[in-house]
C-alpha cells in the first residue's frame, strides 16, 4: 500500500480553493466567531466533513519540475496533490 497523495485535477483544486475563500469571506463579512463558522468543504475522496484542511506548496524534488500543492483533510486523513494549471484555468 502506498502513502502517496491522490491526484487532484486543476478544476477540483480551483473549486476547493474557491469554496475555502468563500467561507473565509463569510467569516470576515459576518464577523463570525468559532462555533458559528460555516463548514469546510467536504473531502473529495470520502465526502466527510473535515475539522481542518491543510495546504502547502510541495517541497522541491529532483526530477519533478511542476509546482504542486499538497492538501490534507483531517480527521479522515485523505491527502491530495494538485498540480497548478499554468494556463490559469478557473
């Protein structure tokens, strides 16, 4: 069994990013406090409602030239790798 992240398409990553940004905008606009935050987007793999989503730029690796984001959902533990679309797909 491999522990490699599941590939996430540019379209899926963009949709996830927009959903997270929309949530953050609502929190700021409505001056919400922690218990009233809107839910995070569900995990693309299992559909579970996450308590936390972590994103980070993938560390450089020898022989891999494409920039990618790593996305981790907790508590389900599903991990994804999204290659940034250089054409600016939205």
